């Protein structure tokens, strides 16, 4: 049985980089965003049910995230209907992934782990964190969103301080070397617990 470590963190906190550091240390990695991408791609399990619920969201046999954003902008209640379709499919994808793992530790990269309220299926949770000014600079440097869009996303996420308080482990992502050092410390602690279980 693999140890299930949930990994979360608000936008711009270095969560994806942290996830790769865990992979470098021999962990298996399941990525919620990648799972949604698979489900939305041609032949993905979400395409048919989304086409029934939101025909305009499907183009060339794939679910268009851009079209979903437009639908949600016009009708915010659509988000709940979309989640009712996608969340069970994501959960099934995660369960199938976990069932096939042989690594001693599997990291489950889930951006909205605390927001989703589902922490019961994890042996521990780690949060990637950085100072607010670093977070803002990282996100805006990507050039993919405006400051207003960034603030809108932040408003929908649980504050970093609360995530840190709720997590079993906090990984400061101020520098890559510091983050790597903490990832190794987290894994040493987890592997010690596994050995004594």
C-alpha cells in the first residue's frame, strides 16, 4: 500500500515545481490538472457527458476550457453542474492510479484540495507556500492573466495562512534548493513512519 501524500498550494506558490522535486526523490505523482486534461481530450471520459450538458463546450471531439470559461462567465451556476460531471470522473482516475502504484509514497497534486473539502483519503497533506509578494510576482510574470484575474482567483482560494495551519507539512518555495531540502526532510519523516507502522 502506497502512502498517499496530498500536495496543495494556492496559485503561484510553486506547487508544480515541488511536485517534480518529490518525483526526483522516487515518488509516484498523480496530477489533478493532468487528469482533467485527459478527461477533456478526444476520447476522454468527460467528453460525452459534457456534450450532453453543454453542447457548445465541445469542439473537434474535445472539451474546450476556453468555452467552459465563457459559459461560466455567462451563467455562474454552470460551474456546479460542470463539477458534478467532472469530479466523480477525476476521483475514479485517481483511484485507478493509486491501485496501480508500487512506489512507497504517491504524491497527489491537487490545487483545490482544501477547497474541495476532501482530505479523508490522504495519509498526510503538504502545502507549498511562499510570501505573498513572491506569489504575486510569479503569477504576473507568466503573462497569462491580469492582476484583476489573479485577485479573483485568490478570492476563491482558502488563504495561504489557513492552508499552512491545516497541513501536516509546509514546504517553503522561496528557492529551489530550500524547497528540495524540505521535500527530502518530509520524505525522511514519512519513510520513518512507514518503517515503524
